[in-house]
């Protein structure tokens, strides 16, 4: 057997030459299955990606996500991630570091907000389902805002536009600089 000729060893210990046509048909069939799966999936979600930072002392950021109208007025809170495990609700006092969200919603909110509040997240992708959050929002043009603030770190806000109700598939992305890697909004029209 030369190294240039592809062979494989089967379970019965025999050496076989691959069937190129059969392999190609299997690849094509798998591709069609994957395409069909991708087309049929309906996902109304916000994906928030937090960066991995090379710092001496890392603290997971507080993050707030909300829907605002074109003038910047908060319509609905989507997520508020903070240190929920601190004794005597001590983690709530640092929510003020999410300055934009705090001015629009936080100072008048009673924490924890049911279905919205949660623990901080580590670096990587987090996905938030949006169906329940947008169900009672009137038709119009909006922005989804995400703000992150980190102890011994910085603060960053990103926003992406969305028109409700959604009439065609939407995938909008905004890239961050330091505290947020990116946010991606996936929306599908209602059936």
C-alpha cells in the first residue's frame, strides 16, 4: 500500500479500497439533511459572546440586555446577569455600573426580575430565547441593547436594530472591542 492511495481497515481486519461514488453520495445525503434541518429551525434568540481576557484578576461581567424604542426608551428587559449569590443581595449594589441600563430601567426595577435576572456568565457564547420577551411588544422599529461592565475592567455597550413584527428572517450582528466580543440577533417570522 502506498501512502498516496487511500485505504481503510474495516472491522473484520481486511484492507479495503474506498468506494468514491458511495462516499460522495453519503456526503451529499448528509449535506441535504443538514440543509433541511437548518431551514426548518425557527430561532428567535439573542446570542451574547463574552471574550476571554488575559488579565491578572478576572471577574465575570455584569450584563444587561433590553429592547428600546428608536428614542432609546426601554420597552422590555431581556436579561440582567449579576452576582446573585452574594449575601444580603450585595450583588445588586453593583448593578449601577451598568449605567445605561440603570438609568433606563434598573433604578426602578425590583430585583430579581422574574425570568430576566440570572447569574453572571464566564467567557463564551450564551443564548437567550426571545419569544416570550417580544410577545406583547407593539409593531415598530426598535434596538436590542447589550451592556457589560466588569470589576477591575471596562464597560461597553452594543446595539442591533430590529423591526417588529418580524416579516422575514433577520440575523444582525455587532462586534465589540473589549468587554463584549459580539452580539447576534436571530429572528424568524411567525408562522
